[in-house]
């Protein structure tokens, strides 16, 4: 499941050893991922109608350009990143008038929910050698809210898109493997206490281990895609059949839909297979001297305690090329307390406001190549990999301080290692 492509299309490849049937399924699913949807009911485009009535973008591709991390320019309204909303204890309940996610667009006759931009406070600091640095702390600014005032106890969380590579491999890692990385009570006394996030089943009868999303709040790719169709595009589907309208949104509730459900099970299966089959780009300059030096620093800093470099997939998967593979995703798929600096105060499943899933690092060095520029962390506040490191706190405070006390050459070597992934 490794691709040799390392250019702009590095995140758009299927594995070189794919069978013709797998390539066909990849291509069919990619068409569902890429093509825009149209509003309401369309006799001429019955396979692409049902957009909205309120929505974020009109296609998956709109937020995942080249399967990378798409972000909004500073000072512009957020349409690529999204805003989670919540009220009540831990912000777990939907905002009464706006639901669980702000929708910046609406079809004709249905007002969009509103707009959001990010403004930034500046934080300055210095490395141990006296070199200064600047960080950006984001503030959410709402405007043009069309369905009344937001709740006084509102909690929010900005979520940037993540690169779409190797997801089928992560889905094929066994639950036992993931749980073997957990150390909730920090029994080994290394300051790292990763724990799983369990997500309620849609039937309400139990819980499932989460592994996808910034807070590991989604258990599998089929549910991820189904939730994104409804939450991001406004498309009902077999898993989420109800329109995404709150009681305050009467125009939304009365708008023409594209059928019930608006996307078929077959298309959900197709897009899920596509996401399972997107390959991981190969490493670059892995044995270059500075990169090997950076690798040692990565381990000495303790980064590898959470960004686990190697694990194995199960033998029984939907696609043979995903089975029994040794993979290097640089994640444990667990939650970690990342400190107050990154906290959003909003619970998600069993994740609290300080906790985030260890983000996979494979492909991270190609983000600029794929998208022309790059942003990092869950809300895109970090403009460089070093800025992302400097925002680490909580369980990663010790690792961050190790990096801060490196000299400039060693800091460069660490970044070169990350850029090789």
C-alpha cells in the first residue's frame, strides 16, 4: 500500500500491487468523492441531487483538495475548516438553533447559518539558544447569524481537514493492537497515559472503539463517510436518514429534498472502498545523515511514545492488499491530554476538552507539495512543523521542552526527519 508518487498527486494513488478489480473500485469511489452535488430534486441528475438544504461544501473534494489538508486564507470565512458547536456539560449537546456544526452555505431560499473567521493573538517565546519564535492563538468570530443568538453556554471547536492516505490500513489495525498502546494510569511512569475513545453505537446498545477524526470520535470509515455526507454536504443516507435541520430552521425543513435517502448504500460503500484504498506515499531521503540524526532526536525527545512508528494490520480484511501489512503511521490512535494551550473545552465521545488523538504523521512532509502550502494541528493555527511542536503541552510538555533546548542545527535535523515521512 505504498506509492512511489511524491509530487502534487502523492495522496491520490492506489497501491502499485492493486488488482484490476481494486483499481476499478478505487476509480468508482473516487468519482463519488470528487463530483459536486446539486440542490433538491433533479430529474436530469438523479444520482447527484439532494445537496443541503444547509451545507458546508458541495463535494468531499471541496474540503479535501488532492486528498490533502485544505485551509482557508487568514481573515476569510471558514468554508474548508469547520466549527463544531455544543452546549451543556462538556458541550456534548447540539446548539438549539444551529445544531452540532455551523453550516456557512444554504441552497436557494434557505439562509445559511452564518459566517466564521479566525483572528489571532500573538504569543512570543524563545528557544534555549535565544532564538525567538512567534505562535498564533486563534479566536473564533461569528457574524451574520441567521437563526438568532448563539447559546450563552456555547462551546466550539475548529476542525481542519486531514490528509486522506492510508486510512484503510489504519482501519485494519486490530483493536487489541491499539489497546496495547494504552496506559491510562501511566504505569510505566513516563508521563504518557494514552487512552481509547469509545463511541456510542447508533443503535444506543453499546460502544465502539474510535480511531478516526481529531478526537478519535469515529469508529470506521463507513460511519465517517456517512456522517460527512450529512454533516458537511447535507445529504441524507441509510445511516443518517434525517435532514440536518433544527426546529428554528423552517425553510430548511420545508426545502425540496433529493429522495429518501439522498445517497444510496451503494455509493456509501463505493466511497468507503476508495478511502480504504488510497495508498501512502513512500519515504524520501530516509537514510540521509541529517534525517537519521533527526530520527534519533525524535526518539530521544519521547515523540515516539505517542507517534508510534510501527504496527501490523490484521490478516482478515475486505481487501487482501491491506492484510498482514507492517505499517508505519506514527500514531497510536489514542487520546492524550495535550494541555491547556490546545484545549477546546468540548467533549467528544469519551474525549474531554484537553484530549486529542495522536495525529498520524505519514505523508506530513508532502503537505506543501500537495496543497501549495501547509497548516498543522486540529485548527490549522501552526504554520510550520516547529510551531506545531511548540504548541504541544500536557503529556507532551517534556518532549516540547527537549526540542526547545536543542540548538538550531539539531532543530533543523528534527524537522528534516518529519519532512521525510
